[in-house]
């Protein structure tokens, strides 16, 4: 094992995936010699050459359209969108073409591609470099939506995605690229898609979260524990679609309380779906109303980024609210 940051784990996952399968290739803006704006593809061009590490024009619809064609041809492309905020020109290609391929062909073929993109705030990127679009894609049948929170899961889930038979939206929380560091297995390392992780065991309240908010929720849980307060269970969803609803329900039924945390805007965010599922299937286990902590229904601010992003203080407040309800 080697200690790696999250972005280094992504790089290692791509490298090992390309070594394992000669049909895997990567394409995107500045991913070759430059190694990508966050250096996630650094060194891949030197090892695999320009036929498998393809610098593209600045045209997201072209990147994804080409990747779909490659996938239908039998390759396994990994398309990088430099920031998730730039993914919208390719939205039609993703939701109308890639996501529908298996259904429209009556199971004759799929589109095995991975679309990687950095998401969320935390780097002072302002409104055009800080968005969290996961709910758009979770709404679309045919897409698998993954968002890791640890380096080990980033590599493991990415390597699993590289073998997946259908399109995967792989959302990488950029604020964790270099702040999250741990030992990551060398060589081939896979994490099951569709399985949540219990990031912290607890008995009083379940906190459901994913991506960049997982460390924030763990910080809040630790603060409460240190103060002699609640025993908080933190569930890191890891995969939004398919969702590990069994893990969610098991935790909520155990604790009787539920707090949902994400940094995307509150209205119609993925937390709303989680709240509905818990209410539909575990209502009689709840001893308090479900609470949500999220970003605000505004464009992502620049100077007030620290106010917009949920922090441990806001999460702690929501936990205390449901405990005292």
C-alpha cells in the first residue's frame, strides 16, 4: 500500500485500469502533456501514448459524443469534463443518448463509458467552477452516479466503473483532491458499486451524506462525541444510483433519527429523494422529523463560499435539533 491523496488515487485507478484493459482510453481538454487542470491524468501520456490519451478541443458535447461512439465501437472511454459546471453542453448527449442506449436497443448493446468530472466548491472557484449537478443525473434512468469521499474509494470505485457495462457519471469532490489522504491498495483495487459505507458507527442519529460532506459530517460527529453528546452514525452513500437503500433503512431503523447532508442546493437536491424514501419505508421507526442540511437556493457565491457550504456547525445544529424534537 502507498499513501495517496484523492487525486493521486484517481490517477492510479486510471493507470491500473489502462494497464489491465487495452480498450480503456482517456479523452478530454488538456489531459495529455498538461495532465489535466488538477493533474488527475499526469503521466498517462508518457506511458500509454497519444492514441489512448487524447487531448480534445474545448467542446464538451464533442468529447462526450466521441466517447459514446467509441463505447459503441467496443472501446471503454473515460471522458474528462474539466469542471462539472462545463458539462451542460454535453447534457443532451448524456441523458438522451448514452443513458438510453441499452433500452432503445432492447438490451442488444450498452454504452460502457465513464464521464469523470470535479464537482462542488471549496476552492474559491465562484459560480462557474463550484456547482454540484448530481441530482440532474440521478433523475435519469440508465445512468450510474458515483461520488467517492476517500482516496481508497476513489480508486476502487473508478476501477469498478471501468468494467461497468453502462454509462457512469463519476463525480470527484475537488475540495478533497489534496486534503483527503490515506493508504490506498496498489495494483488492481475495486470497490463494489451500489454499496454504502458506514463511515462511523452510532446509535442515536443517522447522518446520510456523500462526497465532500462526508468529512464534514465526521467532524460534527466527533465534536458531539467529545462533548459527551450524541452517538452519531455517518453513512457515506458512495453511489447515488444505484442507491444502497438497505443500508440507509437499516441505519435509520436502528437510530430512529435522520439528518441528510449535501452541498448542492436544497430544493430538489438528492437529499429530497433520500428524505422521501426514509419517510415512505421507515416512518414508523422515526422519533423525530427528518432534517436536511444543504447549500442554499442561490447561485454559488464567491466571497461568501464559507457561508454557502454546510460546515460542522450547521450539521451539529441539525443533529441537536432532531435529538431535541
